[in-house]
């Protein structure tokens, strides 16, 4: 249960579904004061009924981000806990994804996360207490073919959180990285659909990567539905419980992996030489040629 001597109000980005929605519900149920945000508030009635305050927040829009943080600070004094959850996966071979989609991927997954940190930190420093939780991924430690841009954003979140942790600790602020493995949400379906979206934006649908991209979309969707790793994954509530444990700790760990799939694959990638990892990937994905 949060301590009321300083503002320990929680602001969560990307609450329309999945991890964000589950985290808002879980933390509200644990007694935290929660501001649940999304680009559009339609469909968030469940969160409101659970006691969450709702705010529109688009992490690719400066006015929207600054306005949401200012609203929380007016009402609560400061954002005590920031959960940077908003994000998605842009899949497709590196050469085949239009740059507009690459920029959108980084704007959402990286630049939005950084800017939200910058906006909440002055208030956290004033009260000498705060926790910033960045949702990374096991994909920040390893790379699957066809996911280069998504993985690049999660590698970036790893580096940013590691640097931030050192920089803000002296102000009484913890920076915490969450590394989920396979989480059963709409993530896989959205990632697979992003390949079709890239084609609609100008990527060739019959070029040298057509077979590879189609196989990547199929494999990505299937692994979240009935692949062997799905049995080692978990629902979004598993991430929500981990976040609750992290922010409730007086001495949180630097990073928390979530699900056996994360532990297994991160450990496997660490153990395998690059050539062996590439060989394993070649058994799962067609090599473009």
C-alpha cells in the first residue's frame, strides 16, 4: 500500500489493452492512485469503474504528453510512479519497411518513453521520491529475424534505463526495467498486421522479401496463439503483478524478467555463439535469397 507523505500517484501510458490495462486494474485494486491513459478513452469504462482516473495521452505528441503530466501535477502534486508501457511492434525485413514506419516505431517506443521521463522527473526530484518503470522486453536482449526495428527500440530502452538508473538514484528516484517474455495479448496479431501495413505504405508485396515477410507474419501470430513458447508465457496480469512488486519495494531490482519464456530465451541467447543462434533462427524462418 502506498505511503501518503509524498505523491505516489501512478501514471501509466498505453492502457487501452494488454499490459497497460491489466496494470491499471491491478494497481488500483492494490490501493494505488492511478491515472490510466490512452490516445482515445473510448472503451476504458472498466478502468474508470475500478477507480482509475482517465486521461488522453499520445506519446508521439508533445502537447498531449505535457498536458497529461501537468494535469496530474495540478491534482496530485507530482507523478510519483511513471509506467512507460505504450508501444507496439513494427515487423518486416529491414530493407522492406518504409522509413515513415521506422520513424513511427521509434517515436512511440523510444522517444515517447524518453520524453515522459523528462516531463515527470522535475516533480519527482522536488519531492525526493519517484519510480520510473520502463517496459522493455526479452527482445532487448535478443533479436528475431523480421523484428529488427522493434528489437532496436527495446535495446534502446535497456540502455536508456541503465543510464537513467544511475543519474536519478541520488534524488531518491528508482529507474526499473521490466523484461516480459511472451505475453498473451493482441501483440502478436498486431505485429503480424504491421507487415501488411508496411506493404500498404509502399513496401513491395512481391519483392525479394515477400516470402520471408509472409512467413514472419505467420510465425509471429502463431507463437502467441499455440506455439510451444505460449505454454511458457503468461497473461498481462503476470506483468502487472511484477510491476506492483517492483514499485512497492523500498529497494527494487534494476530489472525484472517476466515468465519462463523470458528466462529461457535470454539465457539461451547468452549461451549460444552468434553462428549457432543464426542456425537456430534459420530452422524457424526462411532465409531471404
